[in-house]
C-alpha cells in the first residue's frame, strides 16, 4: 500500500513537469509577442500562473489539500488568476495575459486551447457534482468570455470576446453574443467526439495545423 502511494506520488510529479513542458511549447507557438526561448520562463505571468496551477493540482491529487489551496491563493494574489486545484487541464494549453481568468473546480480544459484574459469557466447556479464547463481541444476563448454550467465546448470551437455561453457549442463552431449564438460551423474531416479522447497526460500530441491557425487569430485580444 505504501509502495503504491509512493509510486503514484512520483507518477503525478512526472505528469506535472511534463505538463509544464508542454504548456511552454504551446505558449511559444501561440504567443506572437515571444521573441526568445527565455521570454515565457522569465516574463510571462500567464505561464507562471499556469505553472502554479500545475503544482497546486499535483498537491491536490496527492491529498495535500492545504498546500494545494496555498498555491491557489498565491496565484490569485500574484497573477490574478483563480484556478481551482481540482480543475482538470490537459497538458499544453496557453492563457494569454492571464489576468482575471477564473476556472472552477469541476471544469475540464482540453489540450491546445487558447484562453484570453478575463475568461470565466464558472457555474450557472449553486449545485453539487459537475457544475462547470467541459472545454474540448484546440478551442479559442476570447477575452472576458463567460461560460457557465456543465456545458460542453466542442473541439476546435471559437468563443467570441465578451460572449456569455449557457448552452453546448458544437465542434468547429463559432459562438458570439449575450447569450451566445452560433454564427458559423465549419465541418471538417478531423471533427471528432471529445469523449473519445484516449489520454489526458500529454498524448496524443496537439494538432499543429490547428494550433497555428488559432495562434494567428488576434481577435481575442
């Protein structure tokens, strides 16, 4: 039993560092303001805040709740990002600017996703169980967008700045407005059911072509 606990501890630690490495790689690709390989490590508060979440999530899974909540508090005070340590965020996302981002306890965010400042993944009402959004892979969420409740945002979807999303958004669709409405849905051969994902520990690798496409979209700034 003790051996299993130690093995699980080091396994979670390995996943944490692998996630940070993948976050860095995706940040280099999605942030056009990065001029050198050191820019993100030294001067990116959004990457630093995401890294604090990775460690708080590690402590949460390792049943060290006090340390987990302490790292969450530091993140709120220093970087103005409130990410619950129990939230599930796949390896390789990027939060641009970072200030004002709120991600709730039961939220899930898929790899390759680009989140701008002021985004809220929150709950629509007080309830137990799953109450926060599930965000697919390679999603773009514009500045100050609000996604509430246990809704699903499909792979490759785009959420416009200041949108208020209260219902599911299909894969590859674009949603804007308050309340958000679907204005465009692009059907591609790579569209897939998000529930078919195989592994949340950095595999499979992000789709590079979609990452470049999202990285070139400046509308969320």
